[in-house]
C-alpha cells in the first residue's frame, strides 16, 4: 500500500476515491529499553527523552497500522493527503496520535 502526504502519486493515477480513513492510538505508559521507567529513572533526562521517543514511535506505528487496515477494508491500495496530529492530554502523560488521509484506488499511468 502506498502512503503519502501529497495529494497525488507520481507515476500513478487515482482511479477511485474510497473515503476518508483514520488511525488513532493513545497511551500513557512509556518504557525505557522495554521496561517501565522507575521513579529514579524519571530524574535522568536522557532516559526520560529516550523513553518518550520510543513510546511516541510505537504509538505512531500503531496508528499507521490502523490507518492501513481501515483503508484495506475499503479495498483501497493507497492513501493520499496524510496528516499526522499528536496531542498530549492536559495534566496527563497520555499522548493521542491521530492520522487521517484519503483512501484511494490507484493504477499505473500508461
């Protein structure tokens, strides 16, 4: 499946627009090297940022997988115009990642 932030795909033409699809993922637990952070680790900025980055990457990948599954359910073979929105919940360690795009069917240009 082709995923792109642009509204077209070079070398392909959009044959049919299937609809808007979304993938949403959220979580509040970040880990460091696969383990939950201890209270002591929270005072290490390096470990904190590494855990935050790892957690964000995992959430983003989960949201993209949900986006692709929703597009496949519409028999689409590409998603164009992808937008990624990352929002923290107020007074919480929870992040919400929402990815939205347009599911389409594309064919190789002749």
